[in-house]
C-alpha cells in the first residue's frame, strides 16, 4: 500500500520506518528540511534504539522516502497518516493547529486532483473526543465525500521501546464507522501482533487519553506510596514489589469499570487512615488525598441528576454497599437516601438482605447515625417499593430483568450517559 505520513517527529518517523519494513511504500512529509534530509540520507531524524538501522534498511529497499512537498507525498497514496504534534496551550487546552494545517493541505490536494484514488485519512495525533470529526468536517466540507474516508488510530509507542511497541501493541484500535477506512487501516497494521478493536472515532480518541491518564495515575500512586513508606521506615521497593504480584485485584481489570462510588468497611476508612498518617509524617500525597472527595463527587452527581429530573417519589433498590450483604457502612446508597430525604424527596427502599432488627455492632451504629429512620423507608418487596414512584435508582440490588419496564431508571452501576435525561427547557 502507498502511504503518506505527515509529521516526521517521534510517532511519524517510527511509524514510517516500521510500515516500510512491513512492506508498504511510504513517503514521509514534513516542512522541516532537516528531518526530510535525514531520511533521504538513510538516517533517523531522532534518537531511538534501532530506528537508524530500520530507517536505513527501509530507504535502501526503496520503500521509504521523504519530501517537503505535500502533492508528491499524496500522489497515488491510498492512506494519509497524520502524526503531527498536538501540544498544550498555556491554559492547558489542546493546540490542534498542526492537524488543521495537514487536513487543509489534504483538502486542497483532493480538490485539485482527480486521479480517482480513494484516500483514507488516518489520524494518529492525540485528540480529545469529537475533535477528529469536527476538524475533518471543517477542512473537507467542500470535498466530494466519495474521495476519502476517515479513521482514528491511536498509537501506544513508548520512547526507547517504540519499535517493539509498534510490532507488539496491546491492541490495534480502529475508530471509524466507514467500511473502507476500516479495511484500509486493518491491512495497513496487519503486521502488528495484536487484537483489533473496532470502535467509534470518539471512543478511539478517548482510549488514548484513558490509557495515558491511567499510566500517570499508576506512576503517581507508586511514588506517593513510596514517600509514605519512606516516612515510616518501610522499604518502598519491597512494598510495591509484593503489591504488583497480586494480579487478581491489584494489577487486573477488577475495579476498572464505570459504576457506583466505593464504600463499605475497608476502603473509606483505610484511605482516611493512610492520608492522616501521611499528614502526620509531613508527607504530601495529593492524589491519595483526593480519593474521598472524588468519591463523594461521584455520589453527588447521581443525587443532582435525580433533582434535575424533578422526581418527588423515588424507589431505591439495594441500600447496602454491595449485593448479598447487609453491610451499610459508608454505603453510597445510604448517602443517596439521606441526601434525597433531606431535599424533600420521598425515598422508598427495598433490600432483600438488610433487616434493621438484625444489624449489630458498627454496622448498627453507622445506620443509626446516618439514617435512623431506615426502618420506615424499607418496603417488603420490590413491587411495593416501585409502586407509584416517579423513577427508580438501582443500587446494590440485582433487580430481575423486566420488572422495571416502563419506569425511568437510574442504574448507579452504569455510566451517566445511560441515565434518563431531563426534558429540554
């Protein structure tokens, strides 16, 4: 496949060499003559282990060349990969100027030529969800849509291991609704040893941000725990070395799905104790210190949504913090019931495990402090609880499918975009 790669920085130069090595005919294009000249001399434009040799082989094979001329790069190209930078503005916003420039150049080429080759525009630059489609719509509005298709395909290249990462990524993300674009991108990256995930463009854009944010979270978590450990005479490397051996809960998909706030007898109190101990030792752990506030914000979002819907009578199905238990300690559903009741909303609770008469110890003490009138809010069956309500909140209850048919439902275990929305004013 003939491929034009816009941007010969880190992502572009690695992608160009790797695709050429996989057998594609690649033309790199960049306004910086120094980068173009480096490739024409069979040298990598930047330092990366193995890239010089890979670039040299690709150039010598005739499958890789470079130019500053956009028309030369796009001539007969079946795919155009946009790998230009998207830096931060001083206020933190994303600068998309370079992507816009390339899209404008592609639009001009398509408008001025009629060689009949269908061009798949593949964006690799990191963009916020919705940006690719917005920029493409603006730049290519006057181009015959039959001349091109669009996909977003994020990269997961790490500096110093980029060539290996290109060949062995965790997955190949193809964001598009267009069948031609999907098939072109699949063929372009079929040398990568990875499963292919077909998603929308906005989802593909979001996956890149979710991945990088989580990497930042992991690094920050490890460093904050190391600072905490050091303050208490604990060897941080031993601590984290053992920690990562738990692949059931610690390093696993567990807890990494959208759902309700955390609660129960362990997580809230242990986070409090940890952050208190850190403060006591004069150790700053801002990420750990933000966990409880973020958790409370997640709960408050649901309450605010109920109020925005204007529900006056609400059924709450499942008030314990987890299914099949009667543990009410720090349950987000207790917070929801308490707050809504305080706002004048009638809350009708059903929970097939919770019996106020059988609560003991700290569990009983907690609920008497937070929701002392729980017994008056409980109903004996789901049917009684939902009778005549404006809407239903599904908490920790495993509600039988079909029971809530026809009722507005907020499932606290799903993303908010799936909740009923207030009527437009």
